[in-house]
């Protein structure tokens, strides 16, 4: 499908889309545009040189390649296809991605936006110690998630793992001083929260 302006962003029969081509005049591209029904989408490109966004290996970035706007939900995850200049996974950037399994946050990522991994298929997340911010509902509603390892003490958002109804085990950083409101709300089978002691 070709997208020429924001009024076109209604993905009718989106589950059958495998490629989206944006016109360079489209402004304000956001991850939430890809929230529903794009399970076969593997590539996003632009018909020209966009002034505010970059398109690389089928993904969308901000203009200086420091923020991932969206990683297509039908594209197998491969850290090597990401730009090494990235420091942030933007809001909704992996939303509804159903091909994830164990996911290790890359070492260069220090900021995780809101709803980044909302309703994904990941079974485990490993978050390294240098992550500085984690947005609201970042990993929420990921129904296959069973294990989480959070090596960063910076649990900054609310409802970060809410309604991950298969989540059983969580390991937090020994430097954790605060668990925000509703972090594990709705995690009905969570039985172990481990905080290592020096």
C-alpha cells in the first residue's frame, strides 16, 4: 500500500499487507499507526528522501538514526539489521510483534518508550544494566512471557509488565529501590520476584 498523507493511515485488511511505501510528504509518522492487524508486514520504505524520517532494512527511524520508530511485525527479529547508532526503542516500536522469542535488549539501547513490546509473543526479556528509562506498559499484555531479567534499577514507568498472564519469574537488579505502581498488575501466576543480595 502507498501512503500519501495522514488521512490514508487506516489499514483496511491490514493482516494481508506485506509492504508499505510512504510518500516523503507524510509527516509525523508514529509507531501507534501500526498497532493492529499487520502480522505479515515485513518492509516499510519511502518513495523519496523524507526530511524527518529514515528508512533502513525495512524499518523506520528518526532523522539521525538514534530512535527506532517501528520494526515490522511480520519481519523476523535480527539485531544485526538495526542501526548501531540507536539509543532508543520508540513508543510502540515492536507492538504486536508475534515472531519474538527470547529478546535481549541491545547494549546500545538506554531508553525504552511506552507500549514498546505491547502484546508480543516474547517468552523472555533480558534488560541490561545501562537502561535509564522504561516507559509505561512497555512489556504489557505479552501473553507468552514467562521470565524477565531486569539488570537495570531504573523501573521508571507504570504497569510495565501488566497483564502478562504467564509471567512466573522476575529477577530484578540488586540496586532496585522502587517498583512503580501496578508494575505486575494482572500477572496472575507470578510466583517469584528475586532481588540478588551483595
